[in-house]
């Protein structure tokens, strides 16, 4: 099993050629299959004697891969898709093949050096000081959790004791990972309702948080505010200036969840929305969302990394060899120890294409989202739920019931046309398109909207043959 021979050589060429073929092609949309369908088609793959590489690869290519919806399809507009650049995907092959370890400077200084240049680019976009830095973690959930661990540890140090309960202030539009972090860390959330209408619709502000703070029990301690720069559902960027004013006045840690929308820092047309981020304590951006990297990568950046290191540095006899006050050990800045050098695909794409190319691709997606918004406003069958901030457009199809959204969405996916799913706005079923793929065109939007417009309420239709 460990060793290179002719069989391994042939398998390597098959795997690499299959990967290259996937990158060359227009991605198929594909669709999920049931367990029974997969069981009948694929059968048992893990056996005592093995299937052999050729047969295992055949079953994956012909049966399992088509049961995975392609997030890089230009008409995958549900959730927050992905659209990795070719250079990023290609280098991901090398990162895996080289088995690079990215947890310590001692074992991976070259990889860490490169990753840190990509992190520096993001820190500069946010206006963070020269000493800022961080680490790439698996995703926004880990990034938000790790930042809040650092925030609480710093609050505990300043306070000198424990309150009855630790508390974090967050919008009711905050990502679900904040609720998850509360369960993991056992803190309470000061849930701050945001306005549903008007110019500040969906936006968390300092005055809203301050008003909510009056409800705090004096025995409890608020230690952080979580803001969003691009909420998942709407793409809303919170009022970071007023939140920073409050955080400064009350000596609170201000963290920004920019998992999806933080990439917009690199787009001049929307950069003004992030004013105030330079005054925050930490922020995250998921390059696998809107920065054209493959899964999985979240950039977590701290204004003062020493505070994060104080919270996350692990000590043990077997770790003495990597303990250093001068070396940059990525394991010191998040909830992890062993880690893949997952930031390298982004670094390689940046180094290959240059930051101007990233800016152009971001602006292209914003242009298409702007077109989608204008189409919603133009068509009598549609109505905007709220004005667009970034590249997410949320709207209702007038006259539709929740079942209409679901039936239409299933039809479009099962027919191989597009993947657009329903969402909820204040308990109302609506829909949304999230444009993060530079290959998505105005023609794609028109095709999807034409289908929605002609789909009469109550319609039931068999999917088109693929």
C-alpha cells in the first residue's frame, strides 16, 4: 500500500487526468440521490481485499460524483456557492500530494510564510496595523468560535474573576454559528432585534446594542459584540462605525463575521460599506465562498494576535520543540493543533493572477447581482424584500405559496437548469440568488427569472429529461 509501482503510476495518471478534466469542463449541475439509489448503484466499496484503484475511481466518477451538486456551476445560486479559480484548484492538488503540515513554523515555515502573505493582503484591505495576523481555519464556524474564545479569555484576564454568566451581543440576523459557539462555550446571547424596514433594515447598530444592554443582569458580563459584514441570508453589512464607537466606550471586543461578505473589502464599489472595520478586534473571511478558493478555508485575523495566542497556545512536553516567542505557529491562534496548510491555494491564486484580477472578478459578480436586482424591480411578478448591499438579492414571487417555491426549485434542480432555493424573511417564504461566481451571466439570471415569471401558482410539472 505504501510504495510506488506501475499500478500506482497508472492510478495517479487516471486521478490527475480526471481532476484536470473536471476543471476544463463546464461543470454539470448534478443533483442529490437517495441512499437506496446510491446503494443500488454503488454497493459496498470498503471491503477486506479492496476494489482496486481503477474500479474505486470508476464508481466515484460515474455514480458518486454526479450525486454531489456542483457549487461552482454558474446557475448554482442557492446558499453561498463557491467558484475556485483554476490556479487555486490546481495548487490544492499539490498541497494534498505534498502532505504539508501547517501547524508550526518549525515544520512548515515555507507554507506558513506564504499563507501569512495572503492574510496580510486581507489585513491591509481592512486597514489593520502591521502587527495584525492570524490563521486559516476550516470554516466560518471555527473562525467565529476561535475569535470568541480569544475575546472571552481577554475579558477574563481584564476582569480578574468570572461573572455569573458571560454574554455576547449579536443581531437576530447573525449566522447560526454564533448560536453554536454559545452552546460550545456556554455563554448567553444578548439577542438584538434589527429593524425590518427603512434604510437600516437588517443592520445592527451601536445604539441598538446599547439599548439592549439595559436588559443585562448586573451579575452577568458582556464581553463581545459580533457584527456581520455580509449576512448569509441578505448580504447585509452592519453599521461598523457605531458598533466600534460602542465597543471603544464599553471596552468590549468587536468581532466581524465576514465569512461570505468580507471578500467585498477588495471591491472598490462596495468598500465604503465596511468603514469602521479597521477599529475592530478580529474578523473572518471564507475564501472558499467569494474569494475563489476551494473548500475549506476561513481566514481569521486579529488586530492584536498576542491576545489570541494567550488564549489558544497549547503546552505539553511534546510541544516544547515548537514553543517560541518569535516563530509564528498557526496552531497558536485558533481551536486546533494539527492543521492542513489550507490557505496555500488562495495564496497561489493571488500570486499567480495578482490582486487586480481578484478585484475584477468581485466587481463582475456585483455587476450581475445589480442586474438581478434591476430585473426584480422591472418585472411585475416580483418584489424586492430589501435593497441589495453586496451580491445577494432577496425577493418574493407575488402570488406564490411556500409550496410553489419548493416545487419550482425542485423542478429546476431535477431538470439540471439551476439551483435556487427558498428562504425565510420574517416567517414569510421568499427566495434569493447569491452571485459569487464570475461565470454567472446576465443571461443566466434572465433564464431563471423567466422560468419563475411563467410558473403559475399551484403548478405541478415533471422535470425535464437530463
